[in-house]
């Protein structure tokens, strides 16, 4: 049993709350961000979660952000940051201001943070948050997990990663169930990079769903080709993103296949993400011949697309890496195609004559 506080009452944070409370006998507090008031109000009123469309178990205590007390925060063994990337600052400040000192801070939030140094790749939250939170207490959660399916008890496999693997082992004890299966990985930065990049690559893969039609149905072959290419390129970028945190020289870098890109956090999660959601919808609209500006001012106006944000965080460092031959342009055609649509607002195009590209 553990005391678990989850910051963010969106679908994923709430699904984890259901799993932790219903099947592992933990004490769980679900704390809404300032944007989650309607969700907390609904749970208070009749235990209904409007995003998950389920009843929230009575064992979960739902709180508005202003109702989170110092006592609850300070007794938390595990704090889960379950907000979207714009809410990370709120979550971190909440932890610090209330004097919380949990055994672990688990990250469900995914994203990249552009470096202020043009010559450096972006950072993952695994690195960026170490100036705010103890690095040895951080843990990443990633993998193919649709929140509603998890909340309904449908079999789900994910990966936990941490710099201190014993932290991941301890947290797994409080979350793993017969249907929520958790693998462990020591590559925390690689896992966090994949969790962000899969949203970005989903845009390019999903563009094929809109671009190629056979008798009114999306063609499968081009989607499969770019899915494979996306996983290869994800492995290359994971190695690039991770290197500034490594002590090894670039010439001594690890095999880019030996990263979570080829496991649940990368390939597995990309499969689920292409299957539906905001990133996939944006990609399909690009593939249908729309520019990004047309999409965000039209059918997806006001919609947060995390893969788009990830692309913007990639741009500066990626362009510099190509210019200095730090990254091989010829092995990253999909990355370049997606970024061209983001940076120059041009129609999405991909030249299949460049495939296959082996890393």
C-alpha cells in the first residue's frame, strides 16, 4: 500500500488513479489542475468522469487544485505528474510550494524542451526537470496505453524507466495488476525521448492515411512503410538527444537500435497513436493536401497537438545538427518532411524513392 497523489485529472492521470486505487489497495488523491475544475466537480457530484465516461471508484479522493493541503502533499509516497506539457510548471511548483518529499515523482507528461544553445539537441523532461526536482526520484511512464481502455481493465503493457532502477521496481509494486503489465528499463532519457517523438512521427505516418486511397479506403502499404521508417528515425534521434547527458564521445555512442524506440515506448506507442487521436487527425489532414496554417485555423482550431509542439522544440537543434553533419540527413527523410511542413507551412511531401533507408 502507498499514498499516491496524482496531479492532473485528465484521462491518463485518472486512469492511473483507477488502476492504483481499485486493484492495489493504495490511498489515492486525484488533484485537478486549474483547467480540470469541471472534471473534479463532476466526480464530486456523482463520481462520473466526463472524459473517461466511467464511474470513479469511491476509494479515490478528488480535489480541486486549491484544495490540495500541505498534509496530503507531504504524506505522498508517490506523486504522478499527469498533466499535458503546458501544465508541467504548475505541477512542479505545486510540489515545491507544498513541501512534498515523495519517494518518487512519476512523469506521464511527454514533451521536449528546446535548448538555449543552438548546437545542442532538445532535452527531455528526464533532464529538464532535474534542476527543479531530485533526479534520483524521477521516473518515466511510457508505452501504448489508451486511457479509457486502461480504466476499463483491458490488458495494457507499458514501460517504467528511471535513473535509479530500484525506484522503478518499487513503484511497479504499487501499480502493476493482472492487466496492467509493467516492464522496466534503465534508459530514462531514451524512454522520455520516445514518448515525445512518437507523437511527432505519428503526424508523418498518419499523413499517408489521408494521401493514399484505394477505392475510398486508406491504403495500407505506404502507412506501413513510413511506420517502419519512423521507428528507425526515432532510434537515431533518441541517441542524438541522449548524448549530451552521456559521458561517451559521439564516436563511442551506443547502437541506436539499443534504445526504447524498438520496444513499447517507441514502436508500440506509435502504433496506438497512429490509430487515432489529435496527432493522427492532424497528419491525415496534412496528407489530404492542407497546410498546417489551414488546419490550425480551421478544423483543428484551438486543439493542442503535442506532436506539433514536439516538432517546434526539435527545429533549432535539428537544423544545426544537419548543417554540422552531426545528424545524417539522408537517414532522416521523414523527420525532414514533417519539419518542413511545420517550419515553412508547406504541403506535406515524402519521396518514396529514398526508401528503404537503413540506419
